[in-house]
C-alpha cells in the first residue's frame, strides 16, 4: 500500500492539485526549447491571446529568475515571477511561478520537450500548493484555457521562425 504523498502507479498523489496541458509543436525540440528559454523569444509569445509581456529581469540558469509583467487586453497588469529550478536542455525545465519571490501561493511547473517525429511534444505539468488554489486558477483565471492559448502562441511563433528559415 502506498504511503501518504506517494504515487500508487495509477494516479499521482497530486492529481487534485494539477493542471496538465500538452501540445505537439511542428518544430524540432532544440528550437522549441530555445524559444522557451531565451528572453528575446519569450517576450514575443508568452501569455494567453491578447496579452503582452514586459520583462523586468531575466537570467536563465538554475536558481535564476524571470521577473515580468503580463499586460491583459483589458489594461490590467499582472506582476509575475519565475525561478528556474532545474534545467536539462533540451529535455526538461522545472520552475516555480508566482506573483513575486515571496508568494506563498507560488506553484511548480515541469515542462518536458519530447521529440515526436520532426515535431516536439511539449507537456506542461503544474502542481499547486492546494486543491483550492488549483480550482481558483481554473475557475477565476481560466488557467487551462490560458495555458492552451499560451502554447498555441508558442506554436505559431516557432512556425513563423521555421517558415522564415532563421532564428532571429
């Protein structure tokens, strides 16, 4: 029998606190990873439809941080902060994401980049500290749809780079 907090093999112990979003992106894994890890790219596609991003600081390394503002289409600004916890290029990124460095409600995300033929399967698994915070993110902030839109923006951005044949 599994101990509390241990996976049973059928469903992770964190399932009621998770959001998992997956998308196949029609580009090589190295390019998708690069678009996710370089600020010159991130700032051009990050966020749901209609949102823009202004980076305040960015250091992509384990322990490094990305401090940015998401500007909503209604004019609302959302302060955001990410700490890169583990980086395994071009396969995996683990991060902590909140409103600020000391946000007690910050959540963890693990992104995996897996080759899928000539394309890349990107899986974003986010675990919230509590089921209530997960539910609030889904219901109040439309986190599932926002995550899908963000990965759609990434796919469109990377497709444009591939179409141009350059990595500007």
